[in-house]
C-alpha cells in the first residue's frame, strides 16, 4: 500500500474541501468541522488538518477568527460554472491571432525507418559536443557579482565576435551595434514583419519560397506579391511597389538559383526608388561546393538590406541561435521590440558561441562539416544517377544542404500519393508544390526536396533505392 506523506495528505484535504465548495455543498458562511473532528474523520494528525486549513485561509477560501471554527469565505457561492470543454471557442481573438490560425499547420512528421529526406535536419553526430561543452562550462563558471537582464541586442562579446567573423567569412562590414542576436532566424523574420509591415501592406516574395517566412509576413497582415524565380533567382524586371522584399539570393530556397549581378543591382535600385527594405536570408551561406562564395547583397547596400543569418545549419537547429545585421537607422526599433518580446536571447548560449568564435573552434567545425556534407552530397547525386538515371532532373546542387529532384513522366498531382507510398515504405519525402503560391501556376511535373545533411551514406543509398521503386509504381 502506498504511504502518503504529510504534505500529500494535506493536499488531498485541500482538494476535497475546494471540491465541496465548488459543488455547492459548502456555502459562504458555512462552518467547517473543527480541526480535531476533521482529523478524526480522515484518520490523520490534527497538525496536518491545521496545515490544510491554513493554506485554504491563505488562498481566500476560508475565514477564521480566534476561538471559532473556520467558515467558507463570501463570494464563493456555487454559480453553475460549466466544466471546461476542449471544444470551447476563445471568447475573443485579435486580428493577428485570427490570421495566425488561418495559416496552414505543418503535419506532424512520423519516424521513418529507412531514410527521412526532410530539409533542415542535421546529423547529431556532427555536433561539436566536446567544444560546446567546454565553452558552456567556461561560460557557467564565469561568475558575475549580480545576475541581471542583458542588452536586448545580445551579448556585446558575441556581437563583436560575430562582426569579425562576418567580415572574414562573408565580407560584411558592420559594427557590433548593428548586430542583434535572435532566437533563430524565424524570430528575426517575425521582428522584421512586425516592425516593417502594417496590415494591408504588400511584400515581395519569391515563388516558390520559404513558407515560414511567408507566414510571418502574412501573420503581420502583409499581402504577398509573388514573383517567379528562375536559374538567376528572383525576376526583377517588373517589381511592384512594396514595403519589403524577402529574398534568398545566395541559394534560392528551394530551387537553388543564385541571384545574378544584374538582378542584384536591379533589386537594390528598386529598394532605393521605393523606400523598401530587402530582407536577405543567407540561411546556408557557409556551404559552397563547386562555386566560389557569393557576396551577400548587404555588401552592396548597407542601408537597404537586412541580413539574416543562423547557426541552425552549422551547429544545431535546437539551439535557436540566429542574428540580424541591420541598417543603422533600424537598430533602436529592433532593440526595443526585442526587449518587449523576450528581453534577450539566453545569455549562457550566447557566451558559449562567443567562445567558439573567439577560439577558432567554430570555423574549424564549419570546415569539418562542410567536408562531411560535400561527401553526403556526392553520395546523394551518385545514388540518384544510379537509381533514377535520366528520369530525374536535379537543380540546386551547387551549394547548400538540399537538392530538388524533378521527376520526368510523373505529374505534379501525383505528389500526395507518392509521399504516402514513400511513407509506407519507410521514406520521408517532401514535395515542392506547397512552396508555390497556391493561386498561381505550378510546374506540371512532380518535384521533391531532398535534404541530406541528417543522413549517413548508407541511409542515402538505401533511401534512394526504395524511392526509385516507389516512383516506378507511379509512372
């Protein structure tokens, strides 16, 4: 038989009395049994009952006076309040909340026994466990006289180290005061949406493009103006007036095109003429395979471009560490908005990342995983050739951590059936079609995004062999 502790018995007494009050069995002004009588009834010590009564008095359920029994407090009369219902509707939601609920929710991803080609996953074995643990320990032991909230822009040490790293790795010129540390690039995009868009404002968006960015701007009330992309990135020939443009110029997501020099100049010229901001999402800028690094747009126009970077593709998406490089004119607005959102990003992780950058461990890690992912990419491309041959067209393989495979002879409307068949065969497969504007024309052929950074060579080969079998049944 389970023995309850004194505290456990007191909690049961408290819950029982509250239930009697809620059910109307005890009315306001009713006297409760004396502590001696209640103790005898429950078979517990009088001290336990006294403790329970004291808690109920502190919470306002009971009143007492010296020499008298406790009575139920006024204002607790039973009013027939219904039991909570899981189907109950909110009493009121803001327009923002209604826009959020109108957005499609992502499907829950099941476990896949053969291979999961979901983009954005990294291999757990690639994480620099030892270096990160040392950096965290060092940050934890670095005691300060007082624990207090920090700068909403982020740790000054980390922002200084990032400023130096971005100059070395990406050619970006900025001051530490232009850098804001955010909880992953998604929070950075959300801040951009809230601070730069009013409901009804148009924003330029790549078609196809990154859904969570589109959703962040739409939730703020922005109206998407979808602009097609091709192998040279966003088509800049007829950009409409808008408050901002969201682009992935170094590796267009998902198709992989690189924004050409002429279009970069056209986009920045449009921003200067219209007063718009360009949000440059450099989500996987550390990964270059067969081409030289592409300089960011930010290096061409520091006052029109908001540069978005992340550690999710180098360290781990679970850390939620990202950053923005802002035009100087926006720094105060973003600082105050970040303060209201969450005060600041957790400082312990910021200090650990600063240590990795200062020691050179971060850049050594990037070089290591760049080699590993280049090897995975080579395995993926070879397996696609071996299993699918000329029936598949690969785009976006020059950089990044994914490719897009267009399947000749398979119509786009077969994508849901193929995804379901792949799931049944143990494969996680993700179509391109949902990334297109649903009101505009989509490609006629089925296409799939194949992320490879979370898979080893054996899983890549087995997964593509199974995928070839699945596709053969849907031609």
